[in-house]
C-alpha cells in the first residue's frame, strides 16, 4: 500500500490507482485561490498533475454534504475543475448511506 502523497512531489511519477478527494469548491480549488486568477490557475495545474499520475484507475471524489464547524451540515458544490472534464470520460457513482 502506498502512503498518501502531495501533488508536487508526485510530479513525473505514475501510480496504478490515484484517488483525488475533497473536490469541492472551497477545498479544491481552495477558497484562498479564488481571489486571483493566477492562484486559481496554479490550483488547476495541481489538479492536472494529480489526475495525470494515474496509470490505470483514477477516482475523483467529493462529499455532497459536510459538517461545518458548529453550523451543521452544509451542502457542497462539486469542484469547478470537474466540469472541465468531458462527460464521456467520467463514470458517475452515487454512494448512499444505509
């Protein structure tokens, strides 16, 4: 089992399976990067590095809701970067609680 890696040190490496998690606006891209075009483009480059590390399987995940520090559950909006991937390349899975 591989240890989780950050994106930058993984540049140039490939892995059989890659999971990119928390793909919601405000997390990836981060709220801080939404302030300037350059910061948003840097986050987009990091996303590209992350998704191109997968040799065979790539999983892009995001929560529909999350607990927000004392404010209860908050609905999440999927990352704007996911909208840039052609639909024919995606397979949508819905995971339900029992």
